[in-house]
């Protein structure tokens, strides 16, 4: 059963002042470089989902990754998930937002391993507070849900799936500071990342 890692890069970056977060620098490497390096060892392919072909052209410097574009545009992360599920070659998909530069490959590997017969494996901080964009999905389940939907909410999608919710505390043996879930919206937020992101 092949494994694909999908990085959603097509957001409008409004909270980042219009800047492309995936090119934010962090100790000599961009967010995107960090994500590719973390995901390549634990997935059979790394796939970027961009909003359009011109954005895909921004990633020509990364020949090891594929880039696809939203099949249904203007839908936000749901549209990116749909495009990724259509283009991925793996049956199991790890999906991550491009503004999470500290993704831990050991955490990703464990999430992959926990899927079993579930539709998704989603880290959970507490009931109702979960990480749908740092999660593993069965491609078939995503495609079934996203093929014909009007609801743009990730929360609604998660409610419709058979999910294995993984308490984030159970991942501290792999990532003591839970840095893997660090989310950066503005350049100023980079100061919050400690040296242990690496």
C-alpha cells in the first residue's frame, strides 16, 4: 500500500501579508525545503497542491516532488485535499499545511502505521480540537467524500469519516515538545520556534 505525502501550498497567504509562507526562511532552509526533507524518507512520493499552474512553476527547483493544481478552485483546504487525493499514487495520504516547518518524520510514520481499516488518523489535543492538516487519510475515503460535496468545512469532513483520533500526548515519546504541530502564520512568529525544531 503506497504512501503519499501531500503539502497544501495554494493558500492566499492573507495572514502572512501576502508573502508565500512556504518560502519563509528558518535557519538556512525554507519551510518547503524542510517539509520535503522530513517527508521524503517516510513517503513514496511528495506531492504539492497549488492553486494554479503559475504557482506550480514556482517549484521547478524541486524536481523530486510533483505538483498538481486544484481541480475545483476557490474551495480552500478542502479543494486542496480533493486535488491531492485525485493526483496521489499512494493509497494512504499524509496531508500537511505548508506553514508547518517542524514536521517530525517519526510522528508521520506512526500516523501512517495507525490507519489500519480507518478512514483517517487525526492527532487530537482534546475532544473537538484536532489537526486535520497534519493527518493521515485513506485516499479512497477522501475521494468518496470530496467527489461531490458542497460543505467546505474540514470539521464537517472529519465528522463524516471513520477516524482514529490520536491524543497528541501519546506522541511525546517521538517529539517531546510536540514541535511537529508548530504552525507559522507570520514572519514574526518565527521567533517562537526553538532550536529543537531540527
